[in-house]
């Protein structure tokens, strides 16, 4: 179908979010067990309590999972718009895959080493790609 190629990176990024979800819980559940958190602790869990009880390396994965529900939601919407108007192939599909690749790199940097300046640079690059997709959608619609 014409213009639908951009839906592949949409599904790939959604799948990546689920990979990060699994990684987050694979790290968090054993860490919570080691921290000997009681049922009461778990029932009144706050971000501050988690940050105090769990090692930063465990929390990085959770933070990244949350990040995958921020700017990528704009990507999903714009990609679907581009597909609907028949502009989701060619350069826009390449930009979609580029965005996904940069978000995966961002996830890996944050979840493994959390080098903030490197992570920021990758985030800026992905944001520029997203801006290009938004511009292309605007040009197609207006």
C-alpha cells in the first residue's frame, strides 16, 4: 500500500518499548527483593522510595521506559498522519527508521551507562529527525 512503509518503524518502536518494559522488570524485581521491601513498602511506593531503595543502574531502565512514552508519542501520531495522507514512504520512511534507531541508541545509553551528555546528543538528533517528520506532515496537509 502506498505511503504505509512508515508504519513499520512505528511497530518497531512500540516493540522496543516492550523490550524496555521487560528489561525494567527483569532488573527491578530482583533488586526489590534484595532491598527486602515489605508489602507495606510496596503498597505505599513512591518514586522517592524507589530511588532510595534501588540502585541507580536499576532505575535507569525504568526512567527510559517512561521516556519511551514521551516524545515517541508525537512520532506515532505524525507517522500515522503521514501514512494516512500517502506520504509515509521514501524519505519519510527512512526518517522513521532513523528516529527509531536513535531512540534505541538513547535507550541503550541510558539503561547501560547513563552518560548524560551522550544521551542528550542522541536525544537532540532524534528530536531533529522528529521535527523533519512534523514539517513533512505539515507540508502534506497544509
